[in-house]
């Protein structure tokens, strides 16, 4: 899906720029990340993307679901 143009709303523009920067940094770092970490990242990002693709689904609901599903994995990584 192509972007038409950057948003004009300051907060939306900030989010747009943060997302752009995030993708740029992850692409640079990708080959230095351990395989297991990459697998976890793919799992979390796949789930998040699927949830975001549901039209009208509130972000608050997505966050709650992601915390429940990804939380245990995050705690495991923090302890490891």
C-alpha cells in the first residue's frame, strides 16, 4: 500500500516519522540479531500486524491483546 503523502497533523506526522525511522533502524540491525530473537520478533510483529489490519479495532484493545500474548515472551527475554 503506497503512501500518498505525509500527514499534516503534527502528532500524526510525528508518528509517521517515528515509524519511518524505526523501519530504517531495524533494517540496519537485522543481520546482527540472533536467530531466536529474530524468530520472536517475527512472531510478535506478525501478530501485531494482523490485529492492526482489522478495520475499526480500537488500539486499546490491540494493546491489551498484545500484552497478554507477547508479555510472557518479553519477560522470558528480560530474564534470559
